[in-house]
C-alpha cells in the first residue's frame, strides 16, 4: 500500500485477530500448484502469454519472474529471509470486515509461506445476506405473533 492512499483501509491494518500461518514445500493455494509440481519435476510449463507461447522447462527464477514481493509481509516464515515473491493474494470485505490470504515463495529456500486472516465477526457476503434474511423473517414472525396476541 502506497503512502499516498492512507484514507483507504488496508487489508493488513487494524487486525483484531491472529494471522494463521503455514510453511509448505508446495503451494497451499491451488493457483500455480500444478505448475510448481512440473517445475520441481523438470517438466515444461506454459510460457507467460505476455512473453511468448508454448511450453518450456524453466527454473524457479524464470517461472516466478513476474511475481513481486509483498512488502507488508516480506519475511520467509521458513528461513527468515526477505527474498520472497507473492504468488497468491485474495481479500474479501463485507461491511468493513475483512478476510484475506496470501502466499509467498522464498527465492532462497524455495519454501512457501502462507498467511491467512479473518476478522472475528466477519461474514462472507452470502452469509451476511442470509443473516439479514433470517432476521427479516424473524421480525415478521414476531410482528404476526404480536398482532395475533392482540386479537380478541
Ligand atoms: Zn526462505
């Protein structure tokens, strides 16, 4: 996050719970996991369509060249180095509550550092809609019950 957009809430500001972490030899995120296996086996992987076409046997460095370090979480959880690149990041916000996950590959030890976080009272958008709907139904049932109670 740049110093210029301090007005926007960031996924890593004001955390109210612990970040869960994991260290893995293979990516925990599904994205890139098949390619990682191929890289480890020395099998060809698809060339980044922006750079060319077809398949090629690549080194880890070559394959991950487009990935950038996440400077909010630069540390490798395995070796403590900062020579990492993030290959997976996602965040979900519902009414100011957040949930996110991030996974970085260490270019020194080739281990994957996983981090995930969820606000204690976070509801996924569909859960929030359901909770709102349930509340509406309950409110309606209460209203009907109250009206019935007033009937002679
Ligand atoms: Zn490392």
